[in-house]
């Protein structure tokens, strides 16, 4: 019943946005129904279990007074937690919320979705050059919550795989014409059954791309029309994949995502990767990813999530729960360039994934502004907006547009190519005819060439690869902190490659997902934090193969404290820890961090109570009967045992904040770690660590310390940061410390 279903693919799948319209059907009373998620708390223990405990139909019958409520019940959650999603009117919602067994009721929100060289780039080299634990890796299962998968891709072939790991409790319910194998060991489909597409098959490309980035087989000679030729592979090529399809062309429903978590946890996956973000930034108790991930954490499963594609504006990060590993996107050392050559021989450097060859032929140039229909104003014509350009003028020409969507309209009208102004020239776009994206300055000089030349002409070259040793840098579109939900937790957590990633794709879709793009490929180039997220999921699985007993927070800590430092650059918050978190992932270092910061489910309960959650709100997230006591309500959120330290303070006057932390020795016994604080140049912070030496006698010993940060008149323009480094002489355990004020 999703009405007005929309499927956006902006910037050539830089972001794949799905927006689901919550079904609104009318009941007899003419009262509007909406999908609500209803929590009944934890599943009862085996002794206390009665069929009544998960009788969701019975509860619905009671509350609606109807005997046939099957159509009202949207989902039933009874594998990892107890609850359901149902179509309810406002008065039914109220009645339900008042029932004793009901922990909480909240509306199902709208969600959006958002490699050949990237793994080499972060140090996980091909083949035997990387140390691996093959038998454990083969028992590792990555749960991919996305738009499904293309099971016939070479990246998911069966070859060399034995039967499913013994711990696997899932199933292959991929629907019609969908077969699992020993690589894709499970599949479930929660999407509205669109006709002819009733399966876990991926009809967009997004889910195939993310799954192969996390755990695809090594496939030699993959490329996108010759670009990026090499071996495509995931972080853990020997691992298995379990597919949970929650998105289709009609959207991703919050209640479907919660079902996927319910099943993935019970099925026995090791790591969950979910490259989906919410349309807005809801509090944790209204965020199905935060809720699902909390249950996953309680069962020892790490959830990795994309930070969002709404940067470089600050406070755009949507993934801010500390029990979710939030990933920012960085550029790698490889870029795809498509230059523009003018008739006078001048070359303008463009960034683009252009697979089309104009064979050097120069075509007349026309500025969108000069091709406007009389019915269209100049502002819209510059952008080449729909129904704005005169087809007779643009036909056979290369059209200048000031919006990355403009070329689509120009192509419709018969242009041979397009040149686009790209104010953030740090990433390329895929288009379905020859396009080059120029920096503001180059675009300006092109416009002046057109305006001063009688018969301006140019050509767009086919893309080539360029390499830049100075990478990595967080890409402009990656969402930034500080989190608006929790001011004293640094988000995003980590950075991984997310720009121009080549990975497996759905041959049912075109690389641009536009109708008139007739290309069909097995491997395609995509950019987004969606692509960075499965890199970290792959690394987390890799780390787990060496440390199978580690809890999710230990794995997260190991990856964060061993990340390569990145330098704050430029003014403001945009290129600081609020862009890259702990830094750029280093998988090899992460397997042996020395010390970790561990936080349990109980620690997260205390954290939520410290955020002034009531017991009622807390239970929405915990799904059990946890309570906020007087004592844990006094806990400061910044004292959660997190691998980074962040505090919001007043911008004027002096301040002093403390952080309490506990580290666990996961290295050798009899280790001595000494603290060192490295401040950025000119930092006005005074930082004391007490004690500053930790002597760890045994393995898994825990020791606590306090970090006191004081300073004066911070101002609101720029955060101030330093690094706390614990070192035993060779291992470096680094935590960024960030203090900021905002107006
Ligand atoms: C199953 O799906 C594959 C891939 O789309 C297609 O090639 C094949 O024809 C389908 N088979 C049937 C029986 O529909
Ligand atoms: C890709 O690389 C392989 C092996 O290096 C080579 O055989 C193949 O011709 C290359 N393909 C393209 C399109 O460059
Ligand atoms: C460029 O040359 C190739 C090979 O000769 C040809 O297939 C293609 O159509 C040409 N492109 C244009 C735009 O003329
Ligand atoms: C052009 O149209 C847009 C949208 O309708 C409007 O906001 C803008 O002011 C107009 N510009 C001019 C120069 O008329
Ligand atoms: C290389 O990357 C750095 C940092 O991202 C950037 O400032 C520089 O312009 C790039 N150089 C080239 C030649 O692209
Ligand atoms: C950060 O800056 C320092 C000093 O300017 C420099 O020595 C260091 O190499 C830089 N680090 C990175 C990762 O760029
Ligand atoms: C929680 O409430 C207390 C008392 O009203 C207040 O001092 C504190 O700042 C609040 N904490 C948060 C994280 O909002
Ligand atoms: C530091 O700790 C790590 C992890 O236990 C260990 O591998 C390394 O040998 C230690 N270094 C020194 C100098 O003791």
C-alpha cells in the first residue's frame, strides 16, 4: 500500500535514497491508520514461556475489537526480542500503550539507503601477502541488511566453499528464482512484494555492491569499461554472506529493518553491515537501527552503519548511538579523471567516471543559460532543469550545466555531452553519456572562453585513472558530527574508503539507475558512506577471526585505537575529528591493539540513564525490563567507556572536564603502558592522566584511569583536540580527545 513511492538516485547513485511512505489506509471509523512498532520487552525465558507471551494476534484482537486482524499485523518479532508492527489508528495506539504488557509503541520511520584498490590501499594486500586465519574466516558470517543481492555474481560463487558453519541457524527464503549456495548461505526478503520481483534478488545494485565489498570472493580482471581493472574482493573473501533484503524501489521500511535484525541475530551472524540511514535524525528510541543494534550488541554482534551523505555541513551524522559503529567515507589514492580539451588546445582537469569516447571530436559548446526556453528563467536554465532548455539549441552540442543532475535533461534533449560545475571536486559521478565535472575556477574559465569566442568547441575525454599519494582525506559529502543526539560522544567513529569504489553490481539495473542508460554491468563504480561501511564490516570480521572471543565493543575499540591519524585541516569543524573520528582504518594493526576499551550492555543502559532517559524510554531500546535508578541516572554520558573522548563545554570562561576510562589488556601479560598526550600545535588545553603508568600483570586484566582536561575561552569556531596515547614501547593505543563549544 506504499503510496507515492519514490526512488531517488541523486548524483548517479552517489546516494541511493529510498523513502518509504508509511501505508495510510482508512478503517471503518474513517480514522487514519499508520504502521506502529510495538515492543513487548525481552522474550520470556524458556521456563516462563507460554504461547500467550508472543500472541501478537491476540493482543491486536483485544485492542482493535476485531476478530480478523491478519491484515493489520505487518511484522511479528519473536526470535531475538518480543514485539510486532501493526497498522493502528491513533486511538488504538493509545489503548495499546496503556496495556500492562506493552513496553512502548512508536511509529515506523522512513529510511533511506544511501573495489579493486581500496583494500590494498588500507593495507589488506591480495592473497598470501596478508596474514589470515582461513578456517575461522570460513566460519564467519556477515549479515547484510540492504537491497538484496545478485546471487549469480562471480563475487558470490560457491567454488571452494564447504557446507555452512555449524552455528548457522538461518534459512534460504530468498523467494522465487533465488538460490543460495555455500557462499550466500541465507536470504530473507521483507520488501513489499512487487510484481515479478518477489525475491531477495537485488534490482538496484546497492546491496550487491556492499555485500561484495564486505565479503566478496577475489575475482580477477574486473573493471568498469576498462576502468579500475584488477582483482575485486571483499575484506574477508572466505567468509559467508547472509542477505536480509529490506529495501526495494519502493523504499526501506523501519519495521522491515527491525525484522531483519530480529532474524539476523537469531540466525547467528557475526557482524551486521547496514548502509542505510534515516531521513532525519531521531532520538534512539525512534531509530530502528539503534534499537536493532542494541539487541545485536547484547548477543555479541557488532553493527556497522554508514554515517550518512549529508556533509560537509556539520551535525549531519545520523548514526550516533555508541553501540553502533559509524563510518565516514574517505577518498583513496585513486581518482577517475575525464578532462575537457578546448578547440584552442587548452586542457581543463575534470573528475568523472566517463566510459564514453568522443574520439577527440570537438563539439559546439552551449551554456545552459543561453539555451533557455522563453518560459524558463535564467536561474533554472543555468542548472539545466527539466522543461527549461530548448531542444533545438542543445541538440548535438556539449551543454554547460550548474547542477550534477543537469546532464540528464541535456541528454534527453539530444546533447552529445555535458560539462558540469562541481563545487566539491573530490569525487566523481557516473553519467550515461560523456560528462566532465569541473572545479568552480575551471568552470569559470570555460564560461569566459565561451563568452569571448565566436565558435566555441570542446571535447570530453574518456576517463583515466590518476593516483595521488596524499590521500586519504574525508570526502565532502560524508556526514559530520557533532551528534545532535548525544553531544559528548564523538561521531562518526572511523573513516574508510568510500569514493569511486568498484564492486559487484546488479545486471538488472544500469550503473546510473536511469531509464535511458542501456548499459548493464557485473561490476560498477559507486561512491557514498554506504561503500565505506562494508569496508569496516569486513575489517571487523577480519579482526574477529584472530580474536573470536572478543565482544563487539572490543572489536570496535581495536579498530578505532589503531587507526592511522588524520590531520585537522581548514577552519571550522568540517575537517576535524568530527569528519574522521578516530582516523583512517588500519586492519593489520587492529588485530593486535594491546589494550581495548570495553563497554557492556549494562554500561550502555547506564549511559542512557545518564542522558536522562526514563525507564520507559530506556526499555524501548533495551527491549527488556531495565530500569534507571537514582544512581545510574547520575552517570555522565562522557564516562561511557568509549575509545574516544569528547565533551561540549561553554565557549567562554574556563572549563574543566574529566573522563573516566578502563582498559583491558588483550596483549601479553606483564606489560607496562605509559601515557603520553600529544596536543595539536597551538592547543590551549591542559591535560592530565592519572595514573599515567599502567602495569598489567595478566592477560585480560582491567585498569582504570582518569583524564582531566582544562582550558580557557575556547570560542565556538573550532574544536580543540589532542591525542591520548598508551604505549608499551611498540604498540600505540590512541584515543582522540575533543573539546568544543557551539553557538
Ligand atoms: C532467474 O533469474 C535469472 C537472473 O535474473 C534469469 O537469468 C533467469 O532467466 C531466471 N529464471 C527463471 C526461471 O525465471
Ligand atoms: C585487466 O587485467 C588483466 C590481468 O592483468 C588483463 O588480462 C586484462 O586484459 C585487463 N583488462 C582490461 C580491460 O584492461
Ligand atoms: C568512437 O570510435 C569508436 C570506435 O571506432 C566508435 O565505436 C564510436 O561510436 C565512436 N564514438 C563517436 C562518438 O563517434
Ligand atoms: C526563477 O525561478 C525560481 C523558482 O521558481 C525563483 O525562485 C527565482 O527567483 C526565479 N529567478 C528569477 C531571476 O526570476
Ligand atoms: C591530492 O590530494 C590532496 C589532498 O586530498 C589534494 O589537496 C591535491 O590537490 C591532490 N592532488 C592532485 C594532483 O589531485
Ligand atoms: C600532520 O601534520 C604534521 C605536522 O604538520 C605532519 O608532520 C604529519 O605528517 C601530518 N600527518 C598526516 C597524517 O598527514
Ligand atoms: C539531565 O538532567 C540533569 C538535571 O536536570 C541535568 O543537570 C543534566 O545536564 C541532564 N543531562 C543531560 C545529558 O541532558
Ligand atoms: C606491546 O604489546 C604488544 C601486544 O601485547 C606486543 O605484541 C608487543 O610485543 C609489546 N611490545 C613491547 C615492546 O613489549
